[in-house]
């Protein structure tokens, strides 16, 4: 499992089976928030990843990590 986090005013967090899916989901949620609440006119979630960055952590099911 992978956890992706995009830091905006709030954190957009996604958990998925693949790194790419977690990144995509977190960036899409951040893009949704930014479009609704700020003057951000990006077209794609990939632009969010470039502009805001993201963190990605791999976790095994049944484990714990400090993030």
C-alpha cells in the first residue's frame, strides 16, 4: 500500500495499492480543493504535483510508520 500526501492549506491524502494511483488520487483531490478555494487554474493533477510537490510512503499492510 502507498500513501501520497499533497500539502496545500489542507493535506490531500490518498491510499492506494500502487504508487502511481496514490499520487494521482492525492493530486486530483488537491486540484479539486484548489480550484474551489483559491485562484489556481491548473488543468491537470500532474501540474499540482509539479507546483506543490507530494510525498509518497510505502507501507506494508499491518505495519505502522511515523510520517
